[in-house]
């Protein structure tokens, strides 16, 4: 998944340890064709990663 994200210019999507069980659950559901929760989970993780990258860039800009 992260390789595909990187190839498209997105940052790595890090799944928090606290979210690991939910991540495994949504993968298992996706494997049997129930993909909506998987996509929602991944979109949320990507959005969180983007927010963290933006915040870090803004902090870096303020420091200079």
C-alpha cells in the first residue's frame, strides 16, 4: 500500500499500534469483498499522515 502511495506522490501512511486490530479487521473484510470500511480506514490514515506532514512543514517554516 505504501509503495503505491509513494509512487503517486503521497506520504507514507503509518498505522498506529492502537489501530492495528481494526486495520487487520478491515483487511479481512476487504478480502471477502466488503471494501468500504477498508477504504474509509485507509483514507483516514492517509489524511492523518498528510496533516502531520503539513504541520511539520509549517513548523519548519516558522523556525526559519
